[in-house]
C-alpha cells in the first residue's frame, strides 16, 4: 500500500501548501492597512449652508424624501429625521398631509457623511420671480 516515506512526503506537501495559502491570506488582509487610507476630512468651510431645492414629490417615507427636480427632472434623495419640519407656508403640517406629485420646496444641508439632510419641506408655491400678481 503506502510506504512510510510516501506518507511523509504527502504530509510535507500539504503542510507547505497550507503555509503558502495562510501567508497569502494574511498578505491580502494586511495590504489595505499600509499607507494613509483615511478618508479626507469633512470640509468645515461648507458646514451649516442650507440649499433650497424645488420639485415634485415622488416618495415620502419615515427616513427619506425623493423629489423630481423641476429644473432638470433628476431624482433627488434627501434623508429625513424627526427634526425635519413639514410646512404649508408658515403653518406646520403632518407629513401625511402632503400628496404625491405636489410641488414642494426642500431646505437641506450636508449631513456628516456628505448626504443631503432635509431640514424642512414646504408645499407653499415658491415666490414669483419679479412678476406682480394681476388682480381684477
């Protein structure tokens, strides 16, 4: 059957393969730790800036708001939390009072991970661009 010498060779081969495989696995894990792989610091210069977006409401959940931009028809996603206010002009309303496809204005700022956080959603029409209302 098998000689003692053949069994030792097989065991030696298996040991060498196991050692090489283990070293390769450790090398693959350690590779990402070399050098400076830290993400760049958040630019503090833009902290606190609020931007207003206008568009049609497409989706409203407890965690996000999606609108279709009125300028270029792109879908924009905003995070929301319990501090996000829902307004009709100056009156605060419930999120369930806002219908889908309603034209809204969202004030948002950058979150800590550079995503947009909704501060407020207003269903009142945006102010006109210099045109005076015509009354009869």
